[in-house]
C-alpha cells in the first residue's frame, strides 16, 4: 500500500510538472504498478480493453463526422450569432448546452459532439478555445445530475438503495439539486471562472472560410462574368449532351455547374452536377452556371433560347454556388517548373487531368480579366474541385503550391449536404441506443462510428486522425490506478477511517466527510468506480446513525461528478485537454474554487431537499 501511494504521488507530481506528455506519464504509472507487483499483466492492460475507452475512441469519430459534414461549423456560427459580440454570452451558451445535453446523453458523448463546435465558435468570436472548453467539460459533468441516467453514479446509488429495500430516486429527482448546481457552474464561469481560465494559444485554429472565399471573390473577380441560364421548353439543348455543342470553342463560354430543377432520388438524378462533363445530358428547366463575357453569353442565350436569371451574384451567393462539404475552393500558385507554364487555358474550364476547375487568375497581385489566360510562373489561381482532389494536389508540389489546409477549410463549410443529415441521424441513433439501453454503450458507439465511415461522412483514411489518441491512451493507462487502489484496500481504509471519526459528531459533518472523500477519489478514479466504492459505505454509515440514507447517497452521486482538479479524473476533462492546450495546474486553478462552491451548495441544499 505504501508503494502504491508513492507511485500515485509521483504520477500526480509528473502531471503537475508538465515536462512529459500526459499519456506518457500515465503509461509510466501503469508500468510501475506492474513492475512492483501490485497488478498482474491482465490488470495492468485492462484499460485498453475497457468499454469506456473503446466508446471514447468511437465518439471522436462520430464527432469528426459532424465536423466534416457542416454541423459543427453551422452550430459554431449560430452560437456566435446568438452571442453577438459578447464572449460571456457565448460562454453561457456552451456551458448551458453541454449541461442540458449531458442530462440525456453520456458526458463523453456530449463533449465529443460539442468540442469541435466550441473550438470553431471560439475562434470566430475572437477568443481562444482554452476560454471555453473547460466550461464545456465541467458543465457536462454537472449536467449529468439532471436525470437518473445522466451519469453512471446516479444509477449506482439508486440501485444500492433498491437492493437494500429502500425506495430509490425517480428519473428527474436528481434535477432538484442538479439544476441549482448547474446554475452555479454557469454563474461561476461568467463572473469568476472566465478570469481564471488560461489564454493558451493552440495550433488548431480553424480556417475562416467565409473571409477567405470573400477575399478570393474580390481579389480574383470570381463573381464577374458568371451567369445562370435556364433551359426553356423550346431550347434545342434539351436531351443533348454538353460535349456535342463545344461551347468553349464555338461560343467562348465555359459551363461550370448544372442544377437539376427536377431531380429524382429513385432514378439516381442528383440535384447538382458539380462538374459537368461532355456526356452530361441537359434537361428541361435545368439551370446552368456559365462563365464568359456578357457579349458571348448573349450569343448563347439567343442561339439556344435560354432564359437569363438576372439576379446578380453576391459574395455569399458565389460561395453557396461553388462550395459545399464535398466541393471546395483554394488558392494555388504555379511554380517555375510547372507543367502549366506556357499553357493557354480558359477560365471556368474543368481540367480532367488534374480534377480541378479554374475560377480566377491573378498576376502580380492584380486579377486577370481575360477569358483565356496564358500561364506564367508565379501566377496565382483560385481553383475548384472535390476536397479530396484538392488535397491530393499537395503531392504534385513540383507543379504548383496549394495555399492553406484544404482539410481544415472543408470542416469550416457550413453548407449542409445529404451526408450532413446522415451524420446527424447517426448521432440521434446513438442517443436512442444509449437511452433505451438496447445494447452496451461501447457497441452502440462503434456501430454508429461504422455508419459514419461507411457512408462517407468521414473518409475511412481520415477516421483515425480524428481520434485524440493522447486522451484515449491516457485514460486507458490510468484505469489500472483505480484497480490498484481497490485491490490493495487503500481506498476502503481511508473511507472507513473518515466515517468512524466523523459519524458521531453530526450527520452534516459526516455528509461533508463523504463528499470530500468521494471527490478526492474521483480526481484519479473513474467516477463509476468511485460510486461503487463509496455508496455501500455511505449507506452503512446512515443506517448506523439511524438517519435517512438518501441525502448520503445523493451526495455520493454529486461528489463523484466533481472531478474538477485533474485532467484524468473524468474522461471529459481529458478530452478537452489537448484541444484547449491545458496543463495539469490549470484544472487546479479553475476547478478548485468551483469545487468549493459546489461543496457548500451541496451541504446547504441536500439536507433541505432530502431531510435526515
């Protein structure tokens, strides 16, 4: 037991020091427990087969699906709109949102869904993710106290009462104390916690695609000479293929995009043909987006009896017309040795060899207004293509240089596609499976992660990159510490000693002791394990004093969810650590005052709501 306490003390010291990555510290702790003989190999490695760890990895993939299909960018944009220029309003929104959602969804699922949303909203609101992510984690921990199924400790303490023939808590009974505590968390971060939260710069600042696209539209005059034409009923284009008319050669006009006015899901007719090819057939009422001079476009309108949609392209309309979650735009620069140098290409033409479409050109910082451009080294272009093909252009660096990160820009597009609703539906499916307990939580999360990958919401090649492996490994490696505390009897020894000293003074004093011991364990032990350990002790203490066990059991549930002092106390804390750039000591600085406030509130509220 002494050796165990030494290992635990050294582990915490290394976390606080911050010299080594937290996952490495956790792995060293796990190996130390095995090498000194406290745990066997199976117990030491048990964290890596723990369903919670598997579920967390799957939840990261589901969260990545929401990010890649536009929901996180859209939600972040809405958060900023609702908050206006007020960062405090944004703080309240994300904290309240995580709290309410975690009352019905697992805390880890809540944070996995809101983490990318919060990061995006933080940058757009002109603040840092480190100012918002810890409130999301702490809000989700507290929000789990709103319902019986909000967090495992609630279920554990309720089951202990039932097993001993005592009426258990109803589904929403926890909200009697959960709502006030969540309100305290929100008010704390608004008036006190925000000042204590660190200003950590991170390297994951998302690209603001709105400002980038609007800049390109202006600098490259992309919206100029773009027109939308409707194929009328008397047009001879109906039923013919685009290639048969050779618009570029005969009319000096490029067909950039085609919108089906009468798409059919059953017949496989999409709403848009993003890159019309020579064999693309035109149909009645289709709308084609073309690029060419006004004179050339007038010629094609008269020749084929087309209708002109006179609405002028604005920057926001150009963005909606040209990019979405599957198709994007980036800026590229032609190198001196490029294959493109000396080539004459028309703007708007789709280059099959490179799977890109040229939208605009600039030379020496000035837009090139010509329809046909003879390319020189150093010319800059705005190109359009699938995000996957644009990213692949980074591999042909001898020909061109792509500016920025296509992958990051794709996540910042708030235009929804059919895959967006698949990703959202998958999240709802996971929530239903978890609430209804149709299957184990880890299996439900894995199934939904598989759906997200199979349907293309997250490319399979990108799925593993979406997982925060630092968080996953750290959690898996720290689970054995909880096993060691229980196996050696250290946890029970401390608990029984505290109860024996405080039990004869006053029930409120014992209640405070139960809270402090439970929250102390929850800083390093999984909250479920903490509740399993403390619930029977709290029950026996209450019965021995001849008082109602309910206030003690509800206190165990509350204090098991107050792991605010360490990043390893709960999975939600670990999940936001990397994205927020937090250090171990940050949790102590921010979580310490909040833990004190919740302790005082619990001591005041619980005896009133559930009398002794």
